[in-house]
């Protein structure tokens, strides 16, 4: 166990949003949200005098025992100490029609900053600009190999960070009888390091090639420039709109594995230019008939340059019997897309609403790629592949809603669509070698539901859902004949592997809301969902003759969710809220002999209590629990990571709010979090941690 040190804790909304994404347990999110440091909210019993300006200061940190990087990733915080302005807003009227507003926050330690300036003139328009940057934390420590040879993989410094930011300028014209015009420019970026879910292998020894599973690390350097122009205007009973967008994206990312001095093993360098335009309208013929229409045209050009894969021995100097490696990977693509939507809302009779809709989409894509391959003992010449696709899809839908029965609302929806796609792939280095594929996709989806308000304090909801997606792939080779079991096939990289892929999903959910007493309410919900995957594949065997398999059920995912929420106010000054949710999700495949079936079962529970001590002071306390027991070891050779979680996490917090004056509020918060795994989990217990988090905040209104 690592020695205790002082680290920082959660203290602002941006970090809280990132924390919600990083955490697997919804219950843990709720409790840590209640433990959010530095949010100086006035006590409900005695609110501060209404004012338009305020500044909130906060200071805090955490005592951490165990894995620091694990704590950072779970809570999205870092550092021995943090403090600063949690939030502020200043608004000033410059004259009778002009207002200047400034808002933002600055939290050194959490590395979260934001500033926005807004100048608005009534009946004319506005100009605003801003900048924000926040940090996310990752744990690059690797994982635990439970299969032989058992070992803990930690090749990197495990504490990694990624900074995300955006600067923008926006202006809007808002003058009477003129179109509303809005222009916005933004520059967004990501820069830093994060762990990769794709691991690599490593070559060790002298004259002997050995393979060992090792973690990988992404070095991220990305920028996006976005220009947007929107125009809105009303003519009679029709609202019209026009939108134009230009976007430029530049990526220069590298993936590392610990080969000697952490060499680059994959480089992702590309640029993208996107132009998009749209027109849309809404026409109100009457209160009972509305027509909406939208059309969009998009084009995207992508250039890929600099893709490489190299080794510790140096590019082009691979030892022994290495099968394949690639470098000089370049390419590009062009995509053009047209989309149209037509919707009509109609009320043909009282209590019945009918909404038919139609959507058409066309997409054309052309791509080319080039690379050099290393095959066992030597580098091959440059390889070039080209591909093109043409796709069109038509989807229709019908929505019905009826509330003509007392205390009952009935609704139904049906959606039907067909998509056709022609795919052409060619090996440019081998004239005449190509594969053409005709893809047909049929989709249908149905929803049927009812809400029954049985009594003023009792209601029920029941909904059923079914969807089906059937995808058929017909393959034709260079001789224009369909691929069969007797076909010798073409080049390896052009051989098809799938002829059909079908998915069926069924879902039913039930909800009850009941208020048996004036101060007690309960919400109960149950969901059941089953998804089946059916595939028909092709296996290529020597001498390059395919085996076309029969249709098989390749996987089934069954999920059940039971949740309960209780809210109770035993007295005017006190409330109690509790939630519990049990999720059971099972994935079964016919390959369980080599890949075990997996479970994703977990329990979450929360309890929160609030009490107003007096008219100026309140206290809240909360507790949450998350538990999962789903780890599966993979014992196949070579050694690989297992999957699933074997994790238990508990969080407890208490918050004291005190209204000092009409315009000043102080708070004090403490939270405790404990995250533990068993030795057989993915992390082998190496990511476990315990943290005591303390913060205090002061809000001043003026």
C-alpha cells in the first residue's frame, strides 16, 4: 500500500461531468455528486436575497491511500491541493438596451478554467466570446494476467492526463422583421496521453522471437476548426432556415508500447475537411396540421499520411520469423451524402394525433490506401487497394397517439426501411482482381405502449418494443461469378468472410408510480430485453477454397433491470431518498469452449438524508454502493487478460451549509470512497484505493 498523501477532490461541474463518464456505477456518481466540493449553495430554509452577481470560492483536497492513478481515474481529480473560483457571474447594464455579462471559473490544481463574455443589445443582437479548458485523468498501469505466466503489467508511469479545450467567437443579429443570423467560429483541441484498450506484443531475447502481452499508450494531439452560419426567418405561416458548416480536423496521434525506449508502434496522422449545408421549414396549415421538411448535403475529404508500425530493433530490421508488419501507410477518401426528411403532424379527430414521416438518404464513398508489408524475411513492394460504395436508403415511419379514454394515453409507432449498398474493392497492384458485394438491409421496428393514471396518486406505464435488422451480402469476383464453395478465390485481402448478419431485439418494460401517503412516494420499474445475433460466414481453407457455413445463432444478450426509488418526508425539515437497482445481463455464444460466456451483473444502491437544523443551516448525508462479481479468466495460451469486473465500491459523504448573511453562504464537505477488487480481477487489486476528501466553499452575492 502506498503512503498516504494529500490529493485533491471533485469541485466543479465540468469535472463532475467527466467523472460521470468515467465511473461504472450510477449510484457512486450520485453520492460523489452530493460530495462535490466547493459548491456553495444557499440552505433551502433561508435563501439569500436575489441578486444577479456572485462569486464562489472553494478550497479542498484528499488523503489517498492505495493507488493514486486509480483514484484519479475514478473521481477525475488530481493533485495534492486545489483551490480557486468555483463559479462567478457579473452582469452590468451599460445603458437602457445594452448588457455586459461575464462568467466563468478558475480552479488551479484541477486544471479547469473557463471565461465567457457576452455583450447584448436589445432588438439588435449580441456578440460573445469565450475559452475553456479542463483536464481528464487516466490510469495507464496496465492489467493483471491471471493466466500463466501470471504477472502485473505496469510498463508506464500510470498517472496520465489529457487536456481538452475550446475557444469560440459568436455573433447574432436579432432585429425585428429581419432574418435571424448567427455566426460561430470555434477552435477545439485535445492534447496529452491516455491508456489504450488495444494492447500489443513485444519481441525479446536474442535470435528467438517471443510474444508477451503488454499495455499500450496513446499520445493525443488533435485540433478542430469549425465555422457555422445559421439563418432563420418566418414568412407567413412558414418558418424557414438555412445552415452552412465548414469543419477542418487535424489528427497527429501515436500509439506506444514499451519496446526498449517506448517506441512508436502505430502512428495515426490524417486531416479531414467537411462541408455541410441544410435547409429546413415548418408550415402550420392549422392547429391540427403541421408539415416539416429538411434537406442536407454533406461532403467530406480525408487524407491519411504517416501511418507506421515499427519495432525496437528499428524499422526494416525485424529479427527471426516475424509474419507481418506495415509501414508507409497513406490514403484518403471522399464522401458525399444527401439526406431529406418529410414529416406531417395531423389531428384528424379529437384526441388522436397521427404523424407519418419519410426519410431518404444517398451516400457515395471513394477510398484508396497504400502500404508496404514485411512478410517473414523481407519487405514487399508498395501495395495499393481501392474501394468505392454507393448506398441509398428509404425509411418510413408512422406515429399514433390517442388520449380519448379517461385517464389513459395509448401510443404506437412503426418504422420500416430498406437500404441497398454496392461495394467495389480492387487490388490496384493486381489488375483484374476485385470483389463486388451487393448488400441489402431490411429493417423494421415497432413500439406499443400505454400510460394509465388510475388515481391521483397511482399511475402505471407499460411498453413493448421489437426490432429486426436483416443484412444479406452477395459477393461477386473478377469473373463476375458469385462466390461459391468451389470458387478458388482471389487475393487474400479481397476474400469475403460474411454472407448474412441478422439482429432481432425484443423489449418490455413496466413502470409504477405510487404515492400511498402525502409524504411518501415510490417508483418501481422493470425492464427485460433480449437480443439475438444470427450469422452466416465463410472460412477460406487450403487450397484457397471457401467453406460456406449454415446460418448459426452467434450470440444472445439477455438483460433484466429491476429498480426502486423511495422518497419520504417524515417532517417539514427532513427528507429521505433511497434508490436501488439490480442489473442482470448475460451474453452467450456457441464459442464458449474458447471464449467463456460473460455476465454483466451489478447492484447499485443510494441513500440520502437532508435535515434543516434551523432557518439558516442545513445538513445532508449520503451513502452509495456498487458491486459486481463478473470476472472471467481467460486461460488460453498465450496469456491474455480476462474480462468483466470483480469490484465493490462504497462512498459516504456529509455536507453542512450555513447562511452567514443575506448575501453570503458557507459550506463544509467531507466524503469517503473505498474501491476494492479481488486478486482475480483485471487489475489484480493493484488499482485499489481509499480516499478521504475534504473541501470548504464560500459564495458571495452582490
